[in-house]
């Protein structure tokens, strides 16, 4: 009686081919994941940068459009701010709770940047509906500049606001740049 042994299994060559294909597929998968993470980081940074620039523009626009004048300077608490290419000081008519302008009563606002932060300080009259305080508008400012249509601040009726934000996230840089021309109230 003869016994026959049949062997079913993989040969060494077949095993090496399977291992090589698996390693190749893992390398491709790792590259795909890395590419996705890089793209995701860039998109996330771009979104943060864009929202930061929008926040600065939205706040500046909301107070500039209702302002009567750009002031040469104004003192907020104990600090005096002077309008320049990096600082904007506004005189804004105060409003009551119904939104009506209170005659001969003003609120004051200043916009400026310090390092990578942009701020708005509002000093509201006691009769005004607006609330006094400091608000951080951005923490990704690369540059914030203001230009005026006249060197005499009493004659300024147009302001150009230029904002650039820069967000660094996981080695990816995202830049957002916005510029807008704003007109003071009644111009």
C-alpha cells in the first residue's frame, strides 16, 4: 500500500510575492493618508484665516458706516490712540434702545493691531445702547492698515481697510487678504 501525500500550501516565492504586494499597498495607503492630512491641515488653516479676516472687516465696516468722523485722537481709559495707517479712531452718534440717534451724544471706537492680535475698543456714552468694552477680533493678523482719502482727519469721508491674516497649522501656511473701501455716514 502506497501512501500519497499531497501538499497544499504556498511556496516560498508565492509568500514573498504576497508580502511584497502587501508592503506596496501599505506604502500607498500611508502616502494617501499623509496627503489627506496635509490637505486637511491646509483647508482648516485657510478657513481659520478667512474667518479671522472676515471678523475684522465685519466689525470695522459695522462701525465705520455709522460713524460721523475719523478723529485725530481720542483717550480710552488712560490710553490715547491717534489715527494713523495702523490705527483708526471713530466718532459714532450714540443710539437709544430703539436705534434712534441721540442728539449731540457720541460713542467712540478704535481699531488697532498688536502683534498678531487685532482689537476694537468701544467707549459708549452712558445713554447709548452700545456696550463699552474691548473685543479681540483676530489672533492671526499679519497686517492691518488704514488709508484715508484726506490727510486732514476732519475732512475724511472714505477709509480703505486692508487686512491680511496668516495661519500656520502643522507646517502649512494659509494667508487671507482682504481690502475694502468704506464710507462714513452721510457720504
